[in-house]
C-alpha cells in the first residue's frame, strides 16, 4: 500500500506501524460521571466495518507523525490522510 | 546438426552449440533452446513421472504453464528441483535430471501405483490413512511423501546472491506480445516512463511462435525491430526474463527477474535473481492466453501436447514433435497448427469435433470425430479415433496436438477482487469484477484473440492509461495483421473417459471429479480441495477450466453457474531465495552493538542477543570453566568493591518543552510535576487498560527538560506510545520527544567503591559526594578534562551506584578509562547475567515481572498510581477484577532446603492442597543462584503474597519433576533497608 503523507507525500506502507481505530483519539474525560463505563467502551469496544475505516498509522521509519488514514477495508482504497494532531484538535482535544 | 528432429528455420543460433546431459546422457542443443526443445530435438519425449501414479510424461506445453516436464537442474549447491524444462534456458554444460522416479525414468518401480489407481482416487488419503491416528505422522505420511513427490533439495547453502529492488514508472506493461509491444511503442513515444516486462528470454509472445500473424512482414522480425526501437528510448526499460508475479495494492507489482538463471553461474558481482517491487501509476496486463487441452482416455502420454506448443516448437525452435502427427481440436486454431506442420513437411491429420469443420486439400480432416484412446507405454505410438459415423479408426502417429480453445491469462486480474466472467462466444473466462486499481487488460488476456485486435487494444489501452495521467500520446503506425474470427464449439471431454487426465501435475482424472461430485463436494472450492485440482505448482493453468466443465456436466449446470476459483500470487513459482534477498545468515537482520562491544570482545566476553543488541553476558577469566563461576565472581566483586556494566541498550527518550512535566504526569502512573531539577525518579508506565507496560527513570535536567529511560525491549514501543499520547491525546501540550538511545553511551558503575572510581574521572569542579550528589541525583557534568557527560545516581543492583553517559563516540574510550582507573579497586566488568542476579537479589522488577498480565497492584506498587491526577491507565486500573483481595503480589522465595533450586515458571501451591489449576497460588517469574545468600532464590507472584511472608509453600513443576518447599520472603533479599543505596 501507499500512504499519501500530508507532509511527505506518497510513502510505502512498510514505513508505517498500524495501531487501530482512530476512535482511540477520543479518550474519555476521567472526571466525567460515568468515566469507568466510558473508559471500558473506549478500551474494548470497536466497530469492525467492511468499508470505510478511519485508523491510526505511525510513520515510525519516517517523521514519526501519527496519521489518521481513511481506508476502505474491502479494497484498501485510501481516500483521506490527515495528521492525527489536526484531527485531535478538530475533535476538541485542544486545551 | 543438433538432434534428429531438428527442422529448418527457427529463432535458434545454430552456430552456438551447447552440450548438456539429461539423466547422465550427453546431448547437444543450440543457443536459444529451452531444455525441453533441445530434448525434443534429440528425440527425447519422456521427461518425468507423474506426481501420484508415476505415469510417464513429456512436455505438454512450451511455456511457464507446463504441468509435466518438471526436472531438477544443476548439481551440488546449485541443484534446483521442480523446474520447468519448457522454460529452462539451455546453456553449455547444463546438467538436468528427471525426478520422482526410481531406479530410472524408464523403469520406475513406483509406477505400480498406476495399477492400484482404482484405490487411489480423490480423497484416498483422507479415507485410508485415518486409523490408527498415531500412524499418520510416523508411518503413512513419510511413505506417501517419498512415493508421491517432486524433486529433492540440494542440502548445501545456495552459493548465489539474490537482490531486492524498487522501480518506479508511469506505465507498467506486463507481457511483450503484440498487445504489449503496441502499448509500449505508443507509451514510449509519448515520453512516459515505461517498463515492459516479459517472462520469456525472447520478446514477442505468439509473434515468435506463430506464422502469418502480420500481413506484410514476419512477426518475429517485427517484434525484434520493435524491441530494438524500445531499447533505444531512454524512457523505456525493457525487461526480459522478468515475471510479474503479483498485483498488489495501489499500483504495486511484484516482479522476479531471472538475471543469471540462463548462465552456468552468475557473473561476478551479479545476483542470481532480483525481486523487484514496481510502483506504477498505471499498468496494462498483456499476458496473452493459454491454450487448454481436451480431456480424453489416456491423454497424458509423452508425445501428446497442446497444439500451440507443437506449433511453437516447430516455428520458434525448429523442432518436429513427431514424424506423423494428428491435431485434435474443437476450434479453428487447431488448424493453424496443422497448416504450419504441413508446411514444414510433417504428415498431419486433423480430428475436429465439429461436424462443420473447415476442410482443406492440404491435410485430411476428420469432422465430427474425437480421440477415444491412445497407445504407447513410454510415448505415443497410436491413437483410436471415433468417427462421426461411430466407427473407430486407428492412426499410427507419434505426435498429437490438442486444442480445446484458449483461456485468457486473467491471473493478475484476480489478485485483488477480480472475478473472471464467462464469455459465451469465446467459451472462456475473461477478466471481470473489480480489477486492481490502475490496471487495464489488452490483447488475448482480455479476450481479443486476433493479432489485429491485440495490436489495437494494446495501443488503445496505452492511450487510455496515459490520458488518465494527463499525458497526450500519438498513435504510432502498427502493422497490418490477421484478424481471423474466433470459431470454437465448446468440447471439454470425450464422453465416458475415465483414466483421462484433467490436472496432469496433480494427477487428477475426470473420474476423480465425478467422484467428488458424487460424494457431495459440489462447490467449486470444495472440488478443488478434495481432488487437489489446480493446486499444484502450475495453479491449474491448463486444467481448471476443463475441471469446471466436467463438474458442470455431472451437475447438469452451465459453467457460469458453477463459477470459478480465482488465482493468487505468485503467477509462477518463486524461489525462496529471492524472497529472502540479502536477508540470510548474518545479514538476516542487522545487529546492534554497544559502545563497549569491541572492548568486550577483547576481554573474551560471551555475548547474547537481546532484541537486536549484542550484549555481554559474562566475562570469563582464566581458570573459569563454568559460566556460574564467572557470574558469581562478577556479582561478589561488584558488591564488594566496584563493577561496570554497559547499559546503553536501555531506551533513552529526551522530553523537552514547557509542558514536559505535565506530559510525564500523563504517561507515568506516578507523579512527576513536583520532581525538582537535578533529581531522578522511578516511573511506572501503564497501558490504558491498567496493565503495567514499562518502567524506568525520568531525570529532570531542567524545568523543561527530562531524560526518560525505558527497558531495552520496550524502547521502541514506549517511544511510539509517548508520541501517540503527545500527538493524538494532548495535541496542544508544548512538549517534544526524541529517542536518544544511540546518542549516549551509558555505563552503570556499581559497588561501594563506585564513587571513588568516578571521582578519578569526573572533573574536580563537580561534587559527587553523598551530600553534593545524593541518592537519585542527576546532573550534567564533564569528565576526563572537559568531555560533556550526564551522571545519574540510580541503582539497579542495590549498591551505591551511578550511571554515567557520554556521547556514544566516546563510549569505548570511557570504558577503557574506567577499567584503567579502577585497577586499584579491582574493578570488574559485569555482564547481563550478573546484572540479572543482582536485581533479583534486590527485588527489582524487570520484563519477567512486567509480563503484560500484571498490574501496579500485583507489583506491590498499587499506591504509586496517583489518584490526584489523570494518567494513562489509571482509570481502568481501578477495575474490581484487578483489585481482588487475593490478588497476586510480588514476593521473594527461598528454598527451605538450601540445596533445592528455584525454577522460573514453576508454580506455587499451598501445602496440603492438590496440585491442580484450581488450587494454583501463583508462579515464579525470575530465579537465580544468589552468591551472596549461597542458595537459589526467586521472585514470583503469590496470591495475597504480601500477607504471607514466612509461610512455607510448595514449589511444583510437574513438567520438570520439581516439587519441594520454599519460604515466602520479602523480595528484597539484599539490603532491605536500602542503606547501601544512600551510602
């Protein structure tokens, strides 16, 4: 596979390490009332879609960026690649 | 002359004669021959024995789809089994041998299997060798493997090298027949970066095997001219002997180039083969088509081959495959073979299954007839033909060409999600479904069978592909070519045929397919696996469609209803060597050497691999005959005076930024915000699920600057995790991370004299006395007169100890200096083993204790998990299941009888209870002999262990026969109060 890195351009997938569902960005607020329940869901419950999947890849043999890659799990077509940091900010993880 | 069956013409070089042997007999051939063509030219038809029944077999094809003529090439370390004689290029001195026969190819004792064939049908192994169960591995399988098999391996290491390489192009064209050449010409002239790859050693596809393809010129000549033209274009790379083996994601193709297979041995510095990874923006599959046989009784005798192969042997290699020949066909293409052979003076008869077969005065045509049996033990001597009238006629012939139509080579289109679809008019599967992205198909591979159609579709595919890339292309003139219509009437097998081979490589007969259906293996995938049809090394290139047709026939269905299996990479078999490339022996993977490696080598250190690192395990001294002597001495001397150990392999991560302390508060379970500058703290890192991930230290060099250490094994995962936390969870923290593991050489200097030793090298302006540099202090200093260094007063051994770091390039010098300066203290270097003994004696956890199942609570560090702040893993570590009253707790264990051993992996049981899983109380994680206590000791997890100090429990290991009593003690065997640390 080739991942089109937002900064570095097309790079072979062999340079990356895969982590999993990009929902891992949405770490619950430990202060929330049902924090235990939400951490359980965060840690253990994942969707496993046949189709579009947003997932985390780490450019370990590159610039060490974490990326959010939108990939079709049935075709491996990659439709979007974003810096995970940008996604995290967009999803409200800024202070 | 090179052989009695040599004709005139052909693309061989008669002036270069090559001598070779087959089964020890000397023959000669020409440059341009394959092993198969050279043997046929010498009148040798019998080239192998079949897989299961040991039937005599000769070549069925003239290319890579060959199922039968499988031989061993070369000898000694270069011996190569299971090679196709039809693709092996002849070279002078080639040694080839037949395989799967004993004692000889002509008299094969295992041919007795053929007599037992009524018992050896599909599923035979599954039915027969089921009982008794234990016999399978010990008796049945070895016997079966010996009887039914392919070639044998040479047992010496392969002396040749194999490479891997990367290629990039706008357009990859797979196959250099008429379609591929037309595409390459068009794309090449447009200026695009083109790679044209073909598995053959002469490019041209059927242009070099057939006659009459072009109107005004010889096809082979046009192919040669076109290849020369392409070679002159700097933007085109023409690669012969290069098989595209797989279509992968995003336009990536795998390709094996056989650089030196056609030479006795590779030229100096050249590899035998190269595995290329080709990155293409667009690709065109122009892989042609493969002729398919018709299935009839005894259709596997040497001398029976595909009609197109006969034609190729006659036209390209100038070899007659028989003195009197027949062609059995269901389509017009079979007649082309007859015409070519007749023009070469070979007497030919055509048996055409179609009642309306074309008639010609050039040869006899038997319309509406079929071949119903054949004769000849080691090679064809006669055939029995059933005429349209129903009467039979015997023909005395020694060559039979068979043509059942053509199958487009759709293989690469299936490597992703493509599913071939049935084309009624061609009676064949053509590419269908979703093709690999960027791939289009042209020529016969797409079902465009005429030469004209191949040229045109090749050019059109190139224009289209370049257009997609925004490249404008002209359309170079292409030659006028034959455009014969495809006339085929499906005819798959002669009714009633039983011992009629469908898959000749795996010896699957028409009867086997019927039996599989009868036994209810009705899905095409089940049929394949039960009969092994198409599962040999040729992936059923010549057999799959006939198998499907017979299955459809017995099921009363049409072929499209039965469906088809699809193909996986590789297109043709690939040598393991080229997949490994340079990754073999010592270069299998890189080795990381510590800064003191060469010094340690000089000392005669024994090394052990830790991850990729080579670490000194111990340093044997003269007179020491057992490793324990060395390790005990290193431990005792360190605790008595001073020892030095290279701990560079520990991961080091530099953490900087105004939020560095806050960041460490997140990744460590314990707090770091209040750690003063100049101090170091032990840190425990949890996974988000609350399990301990790693431990180490963080030293605060400045308000906004920490140096974190990790365990050797987790250096990479911990860094990855910290980057995840930084970028994905706390994107706005002002903190930067970088791994400095290899930037600093770091040594532990441990023992009561460690300070005295260091004082000799630390520059005098730095006070490292107990007051000036107390336990857990850290700082940036200089040593040896100005060399920058970092000093940490931390201890893994439990002694007064320091870790000193200098830039890596000074690591070797520092070790030598420490040893020199330490002579007055009888300093010892100590290895990984002594390091392990001392940390067990001190009760420090390591990887054995942080084993991916244990929590801070288990480690006895439950209170370290701060409730005052959020950190990764703190929430889920509170789960009740991880905090049961009888949770495992880390304890020390000591044998009651001091001669008994403590064994890592052994389990702990309460005295008087049964030894079973239900009563299990825990297990030993680390064990060693403690030279300080004079007995074996261990660390382990025990239920409620913290409350059971002093209890005697049973240590059991049923596997190794261990069962004795041990006492539960504090994990801190040595200096439990930690006085030495603070000395």
